[in-house]
């Protein structure tokens, strides 16, 4: 009797389970939406860093300003609805802060951690830039920003070729410059005397090649010395006649137990610097510059974009000195008077009195 009752209960349970599955699979049912179309889930995105006009140093007031935003986070590639910006003028500074407006939809879209960079095209009315000498673009959290100078005038681009003669390797010729403007200038900054310590170490030959009539001492000084260390320098023998070989180099054995007294090797380090220098109009400055192949024995190329102010411009420079610019080679760093007026003046004096290197002979 009991087995029949148990069997009936099992059949009733199976029927109930089938009924439940049938109730959940009606034609009008389907997967639940995880998002509702056109419902804003995230209000704003953010970006890592701004860049104004591709890293140029000067923006002309009549030009369009391009603000590049790197490493933007926008929830997904479809969530960026629009990009606007807030602006504010404080004294002579004009601030710009882009805002990324997001609106997530039900559209299936890739969701990278960062989306590609984005360029915001901005035209600022000249009236807003009256009295403004710089523009600052801020990142989302104000921790990173980019600055560009605002100027009134024009920018010209020129390319120059400069031959670097081998005389630039001659330290006795310094200060030295190439002819014309722009020109390459090399100066002596300082001389540093150094003392290195060494001890002669006896070296023995295991197998002689030639019994020379006369022998001389051959001290193997190192190519590079180390400050604060005493080097062991092998002292060997060699034939006085340079055409004869006393011992093969592989047959020499150094004897560190046979050392001479400590001796001093004196040397001098000539600390030099090289610059590109040019006479420029009053209050002009570089917007962009590039140097290629500025090596001794080669013809180098100097490309620069020079800003020249118009009569309405009130800001000046930045300059190395009035009507004169200098750039460190290599590295391409401008020497500015507001960094060190002493350095700027001394460079200009060196440029004026420097000897002129020969030009490359024409073929």
C-alpha cells in the first residue's frame, strides 16, 4: 500500500514542476531589461589630461582653439551625448573646463576602460580675450592642466641649414659660433681638475715570442678612470723596436701580490654647452622649434615658428634677452631671462665676441 501512495506523490510533484516551467515560458515573456532606453544612468564622464593646440606655446586670438582630451571615461562608446565647457576669466587668465555629458541607452555597445582621445573645437570671441595673456585648460578634477600663451600678431615658419665644423671639438677655440643668424654657439662653462689614484702591478710573460735587443716599460693605463677608487694598472715589457713582439697579449699574467706605491693620475674635465642663437624682432618669441642632426661634421637643420607681435600686443616674450633667443642643444630647452638674467647676459656676450667657425667648402 505504501509504495503505491509514494509513487502517486512523485507523479504529482513532477506534474507540478512541469506546470511551473510552462507558466514561465509564455510567448509574451522574455528577458528582463537591465537598462531602460534614454534613461540617464551616469551624469558626467571624466578625462585624464587636456592639451591645447597640440602642445604649441602660443595661441593667436583670431584663431580657433583646439582642446584635446586624453584617456576619456564615458561608461561606453555610445554613452557620450555631448561635450560642452565652462569658462571663466580671472584677471589676465581665461579658464576652460570641458564637461562630458553622458546618457546610457539600451543599445549594445563596447565598454572599454578608456575611449580614444577627443578634440574640442572652440572659437573664443576676441572681446572675451581682451586683456588675457594666457588660457588654462583644466582636467575633470582640476589636478592636471595645460597652459598656452595668448598673443596678437602673426607666426612665420622658416627652415635653416647649419654646417657644424670639426673645429667645435677644439676646446681652445671656445667660445665659437657659426656665421649668420641663427647660429650655433659653443661656450666653455668651467674646468674641473680631477685626481685618480692607481698602483703599478707587475705582469709576467709565460711565453716569449722574441728576445728583443732592448726592452722598454709598457704601462696599460685604463681608458676610463674611477673617482674614489685605486686602480691596479698592469706594467709589462715591450720591445724597443715597435716592429718586434716580445709577448702575446694572451700570455701575460698579472701578479697582484707585486704592487708599487700609490700614484696620482691628473686629468681635466672641460664642461661645455652648445646653443642655437638668433636675433629676433622686439618682443618676438618661438612658438615651436625643431632641430635635426646637430652633430660635428654634419649639416644640421633648424626649423622654427617665430611669433611677431602687432601694435596691439601688450605682452612681451618670453625671450632670452631683448631681441635675442637661445636654445640649448641637445634637449631643445629655451634659455629665458626670467630663469636667470646672469646666464642670458653672459651667453649674449659670448655670442658677440665668439670666433666664427669656417663654413662647409662648396663642391
